[in-house]
């Protein structure tokens, strides 16, 4: 996900907008965790109240930093949370999905580059000379995923991808080891080293096999963290011996997983 341009002159001190985005990125991670609580239990009133408070904070702050769309979405989320609090039993089964949708809209409003407003149509141009073939655009490192998730469990993979999206990272998600390995082999990382989150429990090609293949064919192309639902010390040792950067136990909260990811990504 491409970060919104910082070129707009809002009269803010240098760097202040970047600091705001850093803080709101953490807020969205917390809101994503609350949305996951509502996926599990839509009548979790404590989660709804916390969601209302966090939405209120973004509603009151985003506009001051030029994020008018984020202000509008946060206002909608705050109003929805108020309605959920007023009618706790009504629509509880769909509440988590609705909260997830709000989080995705907030992330898009804050971290996706906004198109410039259309310019008025120009006057009729003079006749042009013969067309010259366009030069293909050079590859851009901003198009390379910062994080790649490989997990055969759709529920776990989608949950982790949701949190990553909420924090505004560029990412790719694969559910089979074969498809992931083909993608990883072909990906031009343009000198970057994406974070690769590899599930070690894949049914066909597991994370260890993918890691060993990458270490043999393209060492240092990715920074690899192995993921599992179980905190097996032997698996952790095996992964580190194979060259993994670290190990992530997926039984932890989404927020805790995102905090670990932030440390590995560096933002």
C-alpha cells in the first residue's frame, strides 16, 4: 500500500505529519485487534466501547493533518459503535465483518496515495509530430511487497493479512507453498529484502522446504520469519539453524503479532 503523498503544504512543522502517521498506524493495529474480537464475539461490548473511543480519536485528529476522508470514515465508525452500544443484541453476528470493513477503509484513506484532482480541459493543442514509442516505466521499489504471507490456513492467513493491511504495509498473501515458491523465485525485489512470513505446517510444501530452497537458490533475497500455531522449541531451533530471522507463534493476539512485524519491518 503506497503512503499518501506528504507534499501538501498544510502549514505543519516538518516531520509532524510523518509522526502522526506513525502514531495512527499503531492505532489501526489496535482497532484491527478489536475488530478480531468482534469476529469471535459480536456482543463483546467492551470491544465495541474501545472501538468507539479509538474511532473518536481519529475522527478528531485526522482532518488536522489533511486526511479528510479518514475523518469521514472514522465518524461513520464512531456512529456505528454508538448504535451497537445502544442495541447490543441487534446485528451482533455481522458486527466483526463490519468493523473489519471500516478498518480497511481507514487504512486506505490514510495510507493510499490519493489521485490529484482533475485539471480543467486544455485548449485544443496544435498538431503533434509522428508518435514516438513510449519508454516503459522503470521498475519501482515502491511496488515490491514489504511483507509476504504464506499460510495454508485461510482463516489464519486472512486474519494476519487483515492486520498487515490495517497498518498500511504493502503485502502479498499466498495459501499454497507451490504458488508461493513460484512467486518468490520470480519476484524482482529491486534491492529490497521483503519480510517473508512462512507457515511451517503446510500440508504439501512446508515453510522449512521453502526456506531451504530460497537459501540455496537466492540467499538474502528475503528476511524470513517462520510462523506456527504452536510454540515448539525444537521447531524454533530448526528454523533458526536453517537461516530464519525469527519465529512467530500465531496463537498470540493480532496486536502482538503486528508489534513483532513492526520491529522486523522497521516502521
